[in-house]
C-alpha cells in the first residue's frame, strides 16, 4: 500500500481487525520510509449500496466513481497520487458507513471529502470547495481561502482519518 504522506510503497501492517460484523477489515499500517501511520479499510464492493439524497431532495445510488472524478478534478496537476485519492475515498466511505445507514445527504459526503482534502492539499481543497460550496461571491471564496491558509494541519479532527498515532 502506498503511503499517503510520502508516497513510498513500503509499509507493514501493525494491526488488523474486522468491524461491522466482519464486512470491513481495518488495517493500521506503518510506513517504513517516513514512519507515519495510516489506516486502510477493505470491504467487498457489493456492500456499498447507499442512496445519496441531494439538496433538491432527489435520490440516486451512491457512485464511488463520482467522488473519484470530483477528487481528480480538484487534484489536477497537484502532487497527489492515485493512491492518496483512493485513501480519501475510503476514509469518506468509512465515515459515511459509521454515520448513516442507507441514505446519506450529499452535503455530508461533500463536507467529508472537503475535510480530508484540506489535510492533503489546500489548493486542491480550494478548487473542490469553489465548485462544491458554491460561494456567493469572490469575497466569500477569499475568506475561506484565508481560513484554510491559517488553519493548522496537525491536531484537527480530520487528521485522525489519516494519521491517528
Ligand atoms: Zn511514508
């Protein structure tokens, strides 16, 4: 598994356990290069059966590819690997499964993706936010950019998704 922090593909599993009645396997991994820890979740694809409720109330099946596409657009030409994108998608899905049973508001997915992205790359986050948050004017966008710039990376809640050592 490629390290989401330094990109090296050299890790060891330090802990492994199943949750949700065995549907998900959670593994704590430690990168041998930078020694940071990260978590991976493995689940069969078929268990991802969620309905997304959009702002206008319409419903559609959860589509992992849509999340990946949104992330890839936000990360275009940024130093973010496919593996990192996949780690974000997995963290988002894990959070969704922990908080919602079958229906999830699209805003929850958007907020969670934004939170993860902020920890990985602030420019990618701003791109994502400028599409997803639909700022009323450029002033709001600048305010958000300022806040993100000043926000410390270490110690925020979302950080725990990638590194809870
Ligand atoms: Zn590493």
